[in-house]
């Protein structure tokens, strides 16, 4: 019940803010139209009572209303002066001051709405991030956006976040990176519609709690709503999935790919956008499922990288990823003709077949005998 009251209160505040914004714009338009009307009436009066031309009458009206008063023209007849007092001194100048004051208030309110996430940005071709981690959300987003900015494909793409984690506005560090946000619940239909997901280049759906299955329920709800909002063009969507058994359901709900939440490495999310499929390789490095990395202490002297890698792959031992030099330095994926000496090899092996140390050593030694 408490949660429902909080949600209703937030929704009421958002609706009130939108209503105030509409009322403010309506007041500005109304004041502007009255100002134009007064300007037209006084200009006409100067033509009729003062015998001035249309251009001079308009010039006199504007310089008087704005209190500039150059003195090159002025009302001289009793009727002209009376009209000037009523239309400009009493109504016009007051209305102009009110219009300027309302416009300043509108600009300040508009800026506050942007900072606090109540503004509808109507963005296009942007990266949309939905939801936020429970812990250290600001730090996580800084790292994630920093990775987006360092990639050639997404370096200048706008970023928008839909989250309720920053009710007082995004941290200044994120705003300086060009990030904007919309404050709202990730599964709120109005909030999802406000961030224009159909116009996004890519969408990232984060898990609120990387250890709770409840996060998957929220993710599934969000994905189903995104499908309805993005009927014509479905952006590439990456969704975090806490429970392994929910991955298939998440993909059926519209996710282009799924990832386990790994908060220490937001780079994986960026890789999934820049090079779809690469995230699976990176994810396997963190787990013991599917393909995973193994280290084999094999002594090698003055060998060529391509020769060793091809021998191991031809024998089905795995894919050579790196070698450990005599001084302990790890060298990853050198050039094909790179010559090296090593005290250990690091291979990506299959889950269904993990070669033993003897099998790896036999494969390498047989190759050395053939080469010699």
C-alpha cells in the first residue's frame, strides 16, 4: 500500500508539473497577443490623431512601450496623448513587464524541469538506458557513458536515462557528459512513452538488483511494453537477465541479446552494442559455463604464434588466447608471425572437452618435432 501511495503521488506530481507548464505557455501566448493588439491600436491612433505615417507611428509606439523614448516623434494632440497614456503608459508597459517576467519564470521552470527529469526531450537516434542499479548508480553510469564516448560508433550519440534514482537531478558529472534523464519508474507506461523508445538507436534495460529474480519480472514487463511502443522499428535491445532460466523468455519478449548483470564491467554492454555477439565471448570469460579460459604451464622456446595456435586448433585442443612470458608478462593475441618463448599458455576451451596438461604438451611437442 505504501508503494502504491508513493507511485500515485509521483504520478500526481508529474501531472501537476505538466499542467503548470501548459498554463505557463498559455499565459505567455495570451500576454503576447494582447501586446500585439495594443501595439496595433496605438499605431492606428497615431495615424488618425497625429497624422503620422504607418512606419513612424509603429516606431513611436515601440520606442514608447519599451521606454526607450528617442524623442524624434511624440504625441502632440490631446487625443493622441490620451490614447498613449491609456494604451501604453497604463496597459502596454505593464503588460510588457509582465510578459518579460513570465518568460523568465518559464525559462527557469523549464531548466528546473530538465534538471529534475520532468522534461520530455523527444530525442531521436539516441541510446536509451532504462532502470538503474540499486547501489552506486551515478558511478556506474559514469563508467558506462565513458565507454560509450570512447567508441567510434557511439561516441557522439545522445544518451538518455529513464530512472527514479535521481529525484533532484543527475549528478553534474553526468550532465557534463551530455547525459539527460527522465524521472520515472522503468515500467511506467507514461514514462516509457516519454523517452521515445521507437526513435532510439539502441536500448539497454538494466536489472535493478543483480541478485534478485524480481528484477527479471520488471525487465520482462518493460520489454513487452517496448514491443508495443516500437511496432514499426524495433531498436537493438540489450537486457540484463539475473536468472539463467529467464534468458529465453527475455529474448521472446523482444530482447536482441541478454547479459548477466556484471556491475564491475559496463564495457560488456557497450561491446554488445558495437559488436553484437562479442558480449557472449566476454561473458563466458567470467563463468565456467560454455567456453572458458584455462592456463597450461607449458615451456616453449622461440616458436611462432601462428604455428602454435594452428596446431592446437587442428587437434581440437582449443583457441590460443595469450601466452605467459618468462618474466610473467601476459601477452594477448599478438601478430601471426610473432616469435616468443613462454612458460605457460592460456587457451579458450570448450565445456564439453577440457584437454589435460599431457594432451596440450603432447600436441605442442609433436609440432615442434615436425617443425625441426
